[in-house]
């Protein structure tokens, strides 16, 4: 309703303006309307031309905006490319530095023709980093600390031995029956442990698989029989019998040591014996136990009271 009223008011003012204009110029109302229509058409034509020019400018501005956006994107891509290139240069510098360090650590590598025996040997074959190393000692592998710093006062510090064995060897065997023969290897019939298979129970011989130090232990019980006292010819003091038992450790047919038992007996009794030894052996050396001395009717008691054990302690790697 308000909009219609405003339109009527505008028409009224237009009609009033036309009447005043016509009276002022001495024109009729119709002429005035025609003149106004002509003026309107001219103004409309001018405005339409301006609108066309403005639209052309807008299109041009939009094109320029697109060009600017393309330039901005290109600059951003170029900046990203520069950053990538910078990172590539940094990475290359790091790789080059590592290559130089690696070259320094591996330069002048030589073949010394043997296992290294010192820090100096390790340095000759290319080691450059200080730390703990294993080297070949006189007979076994040893641990040393190597200080490869150019200003070090002492390059090598000895730490200790390395327990290196190329073959595990240890055994524990027993006898379940008596034995009464002398000067032959005592065979065994019960194998509690025989790692490495170096102990032959049937022959009673241990064969060293590697050169080095071995520990052996023998223990057991000897039985001394009951014997009546023997009276003298002229009622002297009765003769008291004496019994001896000696067991020996033999290496390649050579006596090493013995364990001994002795009893002056008026009735059956048992006596213990023991022997321990640590030997340096070379490969294929043979070790066994035998009864080297035994009185009549004395015997090596069975029932697993006789024990023979051996352990490989330290390997001699120079042989």
C-alpha cells in the first residue's frame, strides 16, 4: 500500500514538473512529454554505453586478477623449489662430511697377514674408533682397550682374557662294577655327561679334541678284604697284614700323578682315594686312569663309587 502511494506521489510530481516546464517554455504538454522522452532515450543510450565500458573494464580486471594469482602461485612454487634445493644442498653437505669421516676411518687399510695381536695391528687394518677389542694373545684371545686419539698417552690397555673355545668338552663317568686289573686303562660303564664325545667309556681313554688346558678329577673307594692274623713260629706277635691301593693318572703312557690308599686290616674295610690335576694338552693327546699298584685281594669298588671327570678350561688357539 505504501509503495503504491509513493508511486502516485512520484507521478504527481512528474506531472507537475512537466506542466511547469511547458508553461515556462511556452510548449504544450504533449511537446514537453516528447522532449522528456527524447532526453530519456539519450540518457539511457549514454548510460548503456558506460555500462558496456564498465563491464569491459571488469573483465579486464578479472583477467589481471587471474594473472596475478598465477604469478603468486608461480612464486610460491619457486619458493618451495628453493627450499627443496636448500635442503638438498644441506643433505649433500652432510653426506659429503660422512664420506670424509668414513674415508678417514678406513684410509690406509692394509692386510697384516695374521690375526691382530695389538691395537697397533687393529689400526693398520683400518680401525679408527676407540673402544674394547679382541686380539690374539700369546695362546688365547684377549680383550684390550684401544685409544686411537692422536693425542692419547697410551694407545693400548690390557683388560683380560676372553673365554673362547672352538669345541665344548666336559665329561663325568662312573663304574657300577668292581675292577681288579692293574696297569691298563679303567673302563667305565655309566655316562652321566659326555659333551663333545671326547671320553670313550669302553677304552677308558679321553682324547683331547683341541689344544689347551684341561682339568681332571678322580675319586673312589678301594675295598680291603678281611684277613685273619697269622701267628709267628715261636708264638711271637701275630703278623698284621698291610694293604695298599694306588690309582694313577696317565697321559700318553706317561705317569702324571697318583692317589693312594693304605690299610692295616683285621677285617674287611673301605678306604677312599682322590686325585686332581690340570694338564696342558695338544690335540689327540690321550689321558686315562689306571690302577698302578694294588695288594692281593684288594679291588676298586663299583656301585658308582668311582668317579672320573674332565673339563676343557682354556683353548690354546696358536696350535
